[in-house]
C-alpha cells in the first residue's frame, strides 16, 4: 500500500455550507463515556490520524481553518437521509474520482477548491465513512449554532447511534488557540498581545496551507516543493505587511538555513515539545521589549507535513531527491506526527 500524497484532506476539502436546509441537534454538553465498540472501531483511528490534520474539530470557524470539521461532513452527507450503504458509497465514489458534479457541498469547493486525486490504503475510506455514519463525531463549539443559522432547520436523520447525543472526544493536542492568555510562559502574558499574535499566526498558516494545497492539486507533492521554495517567503511577507509585523517560521532543524533557531529560540522549541509530549495544550509565549512584543507558538506536524518532513525512509524517493536539490543542507526530516517542527516568531508594536 502506498502512503498518501495528502492526508484525508482530499476527502473533506469538498465540504462547506450548502443551500439545502436540514436540521441539527447538538450533542449533550455533559461528558459521556465512549463505548468500547466505538473506541475500537477502525474508522475512528483512521479518521483521527488522516482527517484531523486538516479537519480538526478544534480549529476556529474561519481563521486558520483550511477545511470543514468532520461534524459538517456527516451532517451534509445525511441531508438526503441515505441508508448506510448509500452513504458509504457516496463518500467512496467521490474520493475515488473527485469531481465538482459529485459534491454534496459545493460551498466548500468555492471556499477551499476541489480536492486532488490521491491513493489511500485499501478499505480506509470505507471504514471512515462507516464510522461517520454510525457514531457521533466531535464537533467545534461553534458548529451547532452555525448549522442552525446557515445550513439547516428541523432535524436530520438519526442512524445507528443517536446523533443528538454522544461524547465530546478528546481534542487533538496540536490545536492552536485554546487557552490563549491563560497559560504561563517566559515573560509577561497579555491577553491582547496573545490574541494579536495568534490571529497573525493562524491567518498566515491558512494562507500558506491553501496555496500549498493548490500546488499539490496542480502537479503533486514534488511540485509543491517548488512552491515552498519560491512562494512561501513572499506569502509570509505579505502577511507581515498586512499586520505591520515581523512574521517568521523558525526551527532547530531548518530546511532553509535562514530559518535556523538561535539558543533562545531552541529553548522555546524544547519547552513546547515537552508540553506536547506530556499531552498539554501549548500556551503562547510573549516577550515584551522596547515597546514591542515577540510572540512564539509551536508549529506541530501532521500527516500532510510528513510527506516532506517525515522519516527519510518514508519519504517518496522523488520527493527526497527534490528536497536535496533545493535544500542541500536540509535538516528538516525525521519527524513523526504531532511533534514540534519549529515555532512561529511574530513581532509587533504594543498597543497604546
């Protein structure tokens, strides 16, 4: 079986708001235990591994999000109240041959673009679709209101397990933005500074992510390396100009030597790495100095990152060859999922 050219992004770049109306019932807020049957379902692990990289239930509704959450996928695919077999087949058919005419959610094509074709392990898409149909999936806090106001009214079909009930599963530890301004870090935390820094980081991440997806969609992962080599810095610079700030991505294992971390930045990377390996939500670090604030936050790997930053033996030969051609001194490999690959370093004037 081949590894993916993209994570399960392909499956869900397609999904956004649709004009057709349907109802939505929010899960109960009280925490409930996940049944052993649900916990052991193969589709659950596949979904969390290959979908949440781009379809995280914890990302904000707009800033930083490059694809809709899984709850939106489930809700939209149930609009016509299909039986289980038809639901699974609709999902599989689209993933095997992506086309706008097959889309259940054309709004997402307008917003995110059509997914590129890619290969998946045998049976993976079927298992994820079956899990989606049978079980409640975690949803962002904003989703229930968004669905009622923009996507539906009434009730959508309950299948297998009650869709209006369920457990809010543990959120991915790599999410950005939770607890902003509440955590502890080096230097003084200020709510407004943390919010501003996070806004810039999320917006830059979104811009880079959307353009990277288009590059992969156009010609594949090898072509995307050319995009990163030529376009990433100008795109980042455009965000710096927009926010009147300095925006950098720094790493202790840089691909571009211009992004090498100094001793202080390496210590911050270690700090964030320890937080994430301990299962904690990383908190932004703010360092006020001379009327300015420097904001730091981790860049965490997901399955899409590993196409070019994973372990050398897992990177496709042609991709590896291209990396070394563009970056002869490359050190940015050897990562696994959910590891700190570097940090956002953003500097801006303090508010007066």
